[in-house]
């Protein structure tokens, strides 16, 4: 039984910057869910020091495809930059505009993602 399990299952892991994990996982787990559904592998993400470890296991073919997909995502997100700017809450409405027109215009013009924190 052990030999059969070793033949059918394998695992791999990659180490990434913890700042990229939220992007790799995606909104509501969309990126990881897509890779999981396409390849049939299971994922476990743990933080080790200043790095995050993504461990995945499944069939040998699925693991190799999942590794390829994850490396592509990591390469894509490493090219992007993120900047946090603190703007007083009372000015948020100025940036958003009536019915979100101004914020949509900024997002479309500069191809950026802008988010505002919850009031808490």
C-alpha cells in the first residue's frame, strides 16, 4: 500500500514573500481554488520567518502543473508594486466622487487598484 501511495501521490513546495500571499490566494480564494480545481492538488500555506511556504500535494502530474501555475502567479505579482498612502478619512469622499465616478476614472486611467479601509 505504501509503494502504491508513493507512486500515486507526491508533494512540492515553494517559498514566497508573505506580501504576495494575499494576491496568490486571490479574492475569496479565487486563484487557489482555480488551481485546485484544474490540477486536483491540495494546498497548505504557512509562514516561516520572513517567508511564506506554500506546500501542495496530489498526483505527480497535478503537482507539476500546480507548481508551474504558482510560479507564473508569483512572477506576475513580483513585477507589480504596492504603495500605501494614508489619507485622512474626511477626504475619502473627494477621491470617490458622486456614485464612485472619480475613483473609477482614476482606476481606469492608471490601471491601478485602490481600496479604502473599513471605518474600524
